C-alpha cells in the first residue's frame, strides 16, 4: 500500500506544492505544511475507496489541511517574507513580468481561505464541476465567487 | 493583470513551485503538528493515570476487606470512572475531528456538528452518572448500609438535595469551561470559515 501511495504522491507532488505555495508565507511554513499534508494524506489513504479520482481526493485532504491544519501560533509568529516572490519568480520562466506577478501573488495573499482554494483550483485548470466536488460549493455560487475574486484581484493590482 | 494571465504564465513555466526539502518517504510517518494532534497527545497522557489508579483500587480491595465493603471507596472509584469516561469522550472526539477527507464544506460542517453535539452528549452522560451516584448515596443512607455516611444521613434531606444540585451545577460549569478551553478556538475558526462559503 505504501509503495502505491508514494507512486501516486510522486505523480501529484506539484499539486501539493501549489497548495503549500498559496497558503503559506515563508519557506519554513511551506515545508511544515507540505509535511502535514503528506501526514494527513497517508493517514486518510486507507479510507480512499476510489469513488472520486485520486487527484480530487488529494485536493480535498490537502485543502482541508491547509485551511485548518497548522497550529495558529505557528502561522502568526513567522514573518511575511516578501522576497520569496523574487526568488521563485526568478526560478520560474516569467521573470520579465516580475513586478506584475509579485503584485498578483500579494493580492492573492489578501483573499480569504476559501477564495484562495478557488484560485488554486482555477490555476490548476479545474472545471466548476470538479471544484464543486472538492469544495462542496455548488456551481452557480462558484461562478459568482469567481467573478468576485477576479474583480477583487483587479482592484488590488490596478495601480501596478 | 488578470488571474488568467497568471494561470497562463504558470502553465507555460517549467518550475514555479519550490520542491520539498525532504522526500515523501521521510515525511509521511512524522507526527501530525495540528492543534488536534497536540490535544490528542495531551489527553492520551492524561488517560495513563486512570488504569494505574484502577489497579491500585483493585489491590486495595483484594487486600482490605473493610475497604471492599466501604461504599465511600466504591463511590470514589465511581467518580474516577466517570471522569475517565469524560476524558475518553474528548479523546474519541479529537480523533474524529482530525479526519480531513471529504469535500471542504461538508468536512467543516461535520466538525462543527461533532463539536456541538459532542458537548451536549458528553455533558448529559457525565451529569446523569453523577446524579445516579447521588441516588445510590441516598439509597445507602436509607438502608444504613455504610456507617461512614452516618453524619451525612443526619443532615436534613433538603440540605442534602441542595448539595447534590450545587455539585451538579458546579460540574456543569467546570465541564463547560474545560470543553471551551479545549475546543473554542477551533470552533470559532470553523464557524468563520463556514461564513466564507456564503
């Protein structure tokens, strides 16, 4: 079972990293959340019956953990690390628009936990039906929320 | 800059997310660092003295005939068992609250329901057991089954009943206080998250 689980995790590692990236501010927090998500996935794995795809199940556990998982004091003590954007953006292939992406990420930071989950799923190219399965929010509400999020981000980044 | 632009940029990039420092094999067997996991560890430590005390009581009952026939000793053991049951309830609840499967909204609503009904059920059971103990005590007094309660038997019935009621009220507030101390932070955070779904 462990082997199969690890194979699946390897295939979906990027999804976990993406969630960690959007829900934490510092490298240390990101490593902690990554570990916590893996622990929770492994603990929940025996209950995975294959009723939904592995990716959908992984998203459910990972998002639930990211939102409620870590101890509050840990989240608050660590300072916000603005420089992480430069480093990661430089590592990525869109360095020429660094300022814009920095602004976008900073704006996403200001969204609430559920809005962030919608953004993560949108960036991963999930359909509204898939988002509904993961978050439990019905499609019409999701569409309204998505429009509001886009408007919010537009407002937050309009001066850049 | 639109969200779609960010999505496109991420789709076209090779490496946006910094890889984990350790491999999954190294990380998956670690202890959980959540608030509930922390509580679970504390409560499981709190559960250890109970079996030890039961063993001590058993040894006492086996070696001392007077203790074996003392209703007071049995009542002390009863109180201990009620508190043990109470702690076990919290332990079971915390175990269930750590489940992260299922869609996000359903998962949070289930957790809130568990926290709300958990207290009611737990409170009702422990208080009922304490009330039952008071009834047993009154039966013991009525049949003069234990001389240790002679003084208590001489107290007016009304005063005895008032004492039992006061004891139950104190128990209620104590249980409520500890329950709040254990779970109120998570409860508030879950409720605020549910509001974000609207």
